[in-house]
């Protein structure tokens, strides 16, 4: 534990030692004392949370207080005591502990975000230097509840508050500007001490938490699920490069109603929309561009100053721009689109606008027939594939996402100059590997991802997108993800 602290203290001199994670926490005190003697600028919180309160310490309350008292006597400037422990202590015990170190009185709700004011009222019965109230976000709207609570009470009391869980990322990034005295992050990806806790490196480098202020605009990517999305990495990288005072978050919305509450209340200035909401969000928008209306799907939302929501579809740009870089013209190009969902619709309509001869192949005939009729494209059957050759084959299905085993087409069905896979993770899908073996040139999904994201950036900021930086960031993120996966195996 001390070795890890040594590695972190230079960049992050504010550390928490979770003594309850040690089998014999009392034995660590002398090493922590030496650590503090070597690092005079370090500020350390000592925590020894009991199992009953979500920690790992199996000793009694008296033992917990003894460990914390020794930690304070040996240089730890802050100690964390749970409200449940305080309720069972004598007032003089807490007073004695507080005379040695600043006291953080904490309460963790591992189920929900509720009764924040009531909890604070109970905590204020005990004199403390900081009151830490951490809840669990089961909806995105729980972040609104937490942020409003901080805005209301943060000026009157020294609060440390945020929401745990994947859906609590909004509060983790925005809590400081709302009134939280500080926030918590994990030392590394596999060392989170609370659900949804991100690493210190992510908070600093990706979300630029130290630059977030009252003027920072909030954007996000919404979907269900959303944990796999690389949009926060690419967009925050672009904001950083162009000095845009904005932050981009991953928003796991289980309902659109939940998302829209956040868009209005936080407020969120723009949203990148992914599955399964690209089509269903249309009914909540005040207006859309012609692409979204024609395609019947929207992947980009802008919240205007008056609160109105406008929808755009940049998936078309994500398909057209990489092809225009390679083909002399798209007019008359024979292109096969696999799929009939939102991404396929964007590709089909975008290509038809540029005069391409478009064919559609989908697992179920109904949606393909409907799309072909609407876009004046042609529908085809799988057995006919081997008889035909195309300039481009585009995979607009999720087949191959997250694995290198699946491909929407077999090797002998690939007859094309170019094969373009919209799936960007993994970087080389099974389809692209088979295409290379057939002698086709390949266009990885990462290009579509970066081009459509670049167009979103332009819509939101009015600035040219730093395409090269966005590509560099996303390639690096994919590389790091692959390394983590390999290490996990």
C-alpha cells in the first residue's frame, strides 16, 4: 500500500489509506508514519471502514477507533468515521479523535439516492470538519438530486458528496463545481474502492476535472449499455486540443425520460445518441435536420439557449467522408449495405444522395424491403452474393462487435474492391481479416467513428474538428483496451 502511495504522491499528494483492506491494519501505521516523514507535502486520510458499513474491517468499533487514533497520532491529517459508528460512540471518543486529526463523518447508501437532507441533519448532531454523504445513482436523474443538494448546502457546510455506480459519473465530475470539498478516484483500474469509481488518471486527463468550473459546458454520449464507448476519450481529447471549456461524459440511460431530465436540469448542452435510442429520441426533439427526418434516426442532439432540442445525423458523414477519400466519385458506385437499422439507413440515404447504386442485404427481409422502398435502393438475397461484385461492401450490423470470431459474411461472399466495417472494436474484425485474404482493401470502423464524431464536434462548437488528434486518441484508447483485455486473460 505504501509502495503504491510512493508511486502516486508526486502527482497526487492527497491520498486515502484504506486500512480496512489490510488483514492487520495496526501494523501499517509505522510505515505510514515513515511515508509522511519523507513526503511533507502529502495530506493523508486514514479510513478503517467496518464490514457492516461497506468496508472490510471485521473488528469492533473500539478497535476501529483505536486504529484511527494511532493513524492520527502518527501523522495522518484526516480520519474517516461512519455515521453508524458515531451513533454508537460516546461523544468524548469522537472529540478525542478530532483533537488529533480533522474528522470526516461519512455515510454511504449502497442502494439509492434519497433523504440527503435528512441524513445531513442527523450528521450535524456530531461536530466534524467534513460531512461525507455518498449515495448510489440508479438513474441519471439521481445526479441532479445530488448536485442540487450540494448547491443548496455546500456553502453552509463542508460537504463531500457524489453518487456511486456507473450512472454516477456525472456527479463524480461535476460535484466539485457544485460544492463538494473534494472527490475520490481509484489508484488504478482494478483498485476501485466504490462502484463506478474512475481512476485519478481518467479524472485528470480525460475529464480534466481540475479545469471544470461554472462555465464548463457538459456534453455526453447516451446509450444502454454505454461502458464500452470510446466517445468520452475522443471528445474530451478534441476539447483539450481546441481549448474548448467543455467536458464529455458517458451517460447510461435506461429510459429517455431519465436522460431528458438531465439535459434540462444540469443542463447538458449536447448529446451523442447511440443504441437503442437513435430512433425513439426523435419524438422528443423540437426540430431535426433533413438527414435525421429522412433516415428516421438521430445521433446528435443540441440543446439551444432557450432549452429547445435540435437533432442531427452525423452517421452519414461517417460513411461518406472515408469513401470520398478513396473513390474518385460515389456517383454510379455499386455499394452493398449489410443491415437495415439506424446505421444502415444513414449509409443508404447518404449514398443515394450522391448517386450510388445501393443494394441492401438484411437477416430479416421486412425491414430491408421497407428501407429499399423508402430510399429507392435495391434489396438482394444472400444466395445471389456469390454472383455479384461491388465497389464497396459496408457492414452496418453489430456482428463482430467485441470479438474476432463473428463475421456477417463468409470469405467467398466477399466480392468487392473495398470492405468497410462500421464496427470499430476490435480494430481488425473478422470481416476485415477475411476481406484482406480475398484481396480487398479495408476501411476500419474507426474511420467512421472519428468522422461522425468530428462532425458532431463541429456542430456543437462551431470550430473545425482536430481530426488527426481525435484519431490518435481513439487508436491509443483501443490499444490500451486490448492490452487490458490481454492482461485479464
